C-alpha cells in the first residue's frame, strides 16, 4: 500500500446502496481462543481475516493447536481445556491486539513454564495491570514491566475461584476473569459494570458452561463454574458494528445517500452508536432482526439526515460505544448546538490516545471543542462545510480507527486531506478503502 492516501472531494449520491462489512472482531478472536480450548474440531464461517485475528491464530498455533484457514472457513482442532503445549522460553506476540493479549493471558493460567507476552509499539504502551491484578488472585504469577508488556506469566495447577469487581466497564477484563474461571474448579463471582457480553453469550449458548447472569441497576452479576472440558462448536460470525459505524456516519453526513448494511451484529451491548445517533435525529432502522446463539443480528438501513441535534450524554452508555466514540464527535460537530460527553478517560487507553486525537482532529477542522473536568468534552456544532485547506494526519502508533475516522471526516466535510499509514486498516477492516471506492470515493 502507498504511504498515505489523498482525499480531495466529498462523497454524495453513493454509487450503490448495499454493502456488507467483515466479520465481528470481538467474536472472531473469542472463536479462535475458545475453540482452541475445546475438545475436537470447531468451524467458524465469515471469520474476520484481519491482523488482530491472525495474531490470535498465530499464538494458539504456537501453543500446539492446529488451525486451517481458507477463504470460506476457519477450522480449529482443540485438544481440551488443559492441553496447550507449553514449552520453555515460549514468546507469544499479540501484535496490535489488546483483546488477544488480555484474553490469551487468562487462557494460560495453567502454564507450567513462564511465558513471555509481547506486542507492537502501541500494545507495549497499554495497561496490562487491569488483568494482572485479577489473574494473580486466581494464583497465577506475573513478572511485568510496571503493568505494561512485556510480561511473563507462570500458571499453576491449583488455581482458586475468586470474587471480583470490574469497575472499568471493560469487556476484556471481564472476559479474562471469565476464561480463567472456566479453567478453575469452583464458582467465580464477578460484579461488572456493563460491557459487551459476547463471552457470557458464548459460555451460555454455545459452550454449555454453567453460568448465572443477573442484570442489576448498576452492575451485571456473573457466576461462572469451572469445568474440565468444553466441546468443539460451529459459529457463523456476523458483520462488525464497529466497522459498519464508519459507513453509517458517512451516509448520515453525505447528501442524497442511503445505505443498507447486511447481516450486522446488533447485540444491545454494542449499539450505543445507533442509539446516540437516533437521539441526534438520525434516520436509522434495523431490518430482518434475528437471534443467533443469543446474539442479535440484523440489517441496518440509514439515510442522509439534515438538521441533526446536539446531545448531552452521561457516561452510563460509554462502554456500548467505546470503539465508535470519535465518529459520534464527528457527527456532533455537524449538529446545531453544543454536545457534551463525560468520563472518557478509557478512550485514551486504546490503540492510541483516541480522546486526544479526537480533539486534535476537530480543532484542525476549526470546530470549537473544550476538554471538561473528569475527561469529558464539549463540542460546538455548526452544520457548515470545512474551509478548503490542507489536512495532514500522521498517527505514529498507526491506530486503524484514527485512519478510518480521518477518511470519513475528509469524505463528509471536504478539504484536502493526506492521511498516512493506510495499511493500519489491516488491523480490523482490510477492505475499508475498497468499500469506500465501491460507493464512489476515488481513493488510490
Ligand atoms: C473488546 C472490548 C473493548 C474494545 C475492544 C474489543 C472485546 O475493550 O475497545 O476493541 O473484544 O472485548 P475494553 O473492554 O477494554 O473497553
């Protein structure tokens, strides 16, 4: 791929009105890890073939699991919950993927040798203490670099169930504790701020793990009973709402456009972006809704919408829009009125400091934006096009979502944009530029 892409023209009147987005990243990584712990051959269809998922596959292969990946399907030959092949001096590289690094650690709680976990430049900056703390309670030993990678993890045969309160609203932390609980005899009790619930749904509806789920006002209460074995399974992975979100926002902000996004995961814990955009007045509908192994799946229909309204959002829904927040900021900058968002510190703990990036890009676009106390922001929207000027986006940690956000800003606001590191899209959405071009963008 080239070093950067150039976008000089807004997109209106899409050339086609129907697209599909690739498979859900969270479900794809969970499929790889959980099938690698199962007994027998598991098959996934429509697995996301992106670098993050390939990192998960590379690592389970290093742990002795056979994986066959073809155009149509992915087959994983699991050998059982406690049958990873541990070797001395094993190094596992999670690449850019926080989900792989954090969930993988929990699958290693029975490792008889210290295993080193590393990642790329971005992942090495991310906080691992959030999973080290609960995993230590199970009896696992860690050597870490002040809560960052590289970490060494050494497991034990004698893990103990724990009681744990998850206060970040992080599905990765919750899932890490759940996978460790699955490998620990006895009942682990988790009190967790709400976050995406794919692991709970897979445990309950796919793997028959004894699990109790109760949803209270502030916290979800989860109890997981450890097992000796889980059986192989098949899974059809639906499209990723986090990838769909770029196209939903592009459609909303472009003139005379409409778009149908087929077969997307619209699990209630993932659709914060849709709920928020609808409150802002966006014309969005779900069609053909169906339940698949507990996940809600459907088509999303969206139309360009004028006169969007500003919004004041409290933090209770932050986790359900955690990967799409910057797109919401972009829409807020086109709305009439002042929007406000609160408690966004988790955004600065992603692949790059996304809150800071969001503010930086809006400021470049002459949008008035203010950081408020408690890591909140206020955005003054104004419904105008951008002044014709040059925008250069170079994000040295190569954050895929910052690249894709910038492309959507360029195509919906205009101006002359040079956006570096297009190959960052390989992390989550390798066909992103191709899909934009199929709608009429002319990106080389
Ligand atoms: C993910 C959870 C989220 C999200 C990430 C994928 C998952 O992270 O940002 O892209 O698959 O569990 P946190 O749960 O840490 O917020």
